[in-house]
């Protein structure tokens, strides 16, 4: 009797184990983590933790950015302290990108890093940024200057100089820990 009961229960137990593993895979935390970045679908947020993931791309290979498959879903980008550069084409042409948090540790923003983002209307750039590539930000998907875009930077900063040279709208106010003129 005991052996018969075990034979009957074994397939059901195996099925229960398989279903529980499947539910963990299918309904678990929908994030993609490899130590350098993380995408969380619940908040549509991409987080960058390391310079190691910041590889300069070209038009031909920018789809190799590991978060490319999420580019239509990403609304928020959080770049963590310690990251020092934003690579060429890192976050370009993200259909729904609304805001980006750039830490004071970033010193370089690459070519077209944020270009072609129709919904990104504001970037705060710290005084620590000393290099900004061509077409880095402020351009829509047609690569025209967005009239509703605003770069927030300090007066006489590298970012302000870059904005003036490239006809990108800017304002000067508080950025990071430094007081800026308004």
C-alpha cells in the first residue's frame, strides 16, 4: 500500500516542483544584473554601476549595448557614484527616456550619448564634467535641437561653454554641491 501511494504521489510532487521553479523564473524580479548594470521593469529604471560597461559604440554597433533590448521601456537612468564616463551612443534613441541622474563623479560624456531622445527634456551636468562629445544631448530623433530641452549647469563651466557652442538651451542654478548663478 505504501509503495502504491508513493508511485501515485511522485508524479504530482514532480509536477509541483516544476511549477514552483517555473513560477519563480516567470514571475520573479524582472531584472538583468551582471554587476555593471541592472534593469528593473517594475520601475522602467536602468542603473549603471561601473565604467566597465561604458564601451564607446558607433552607429553600426550601438545595438550591442547590453540594455538595447530595453531601450523602448527605459524611462529613468540612474548612474551611480564612481562611474566616471558616459560612452559614445550609450543612451541614444531611447523612445521613452524621461530623466537621468548623473553623479558628480562623471567627467566625460561621449558623442551622441543622449542624442535622439524625444522625451528627455532636462539634464543636470556637474562642474566635474570636462569633456562632452559631439551631439551629446539636446537633440531629438531627427537630430535637431529640441526647443523644450534644458541643460542645467553652472556658469563658466565646460558644460555651459559646450551648450553655447552647440546652441543647446541651458540654465544655471544649483548643481550637486556647488552654488551656481541664476
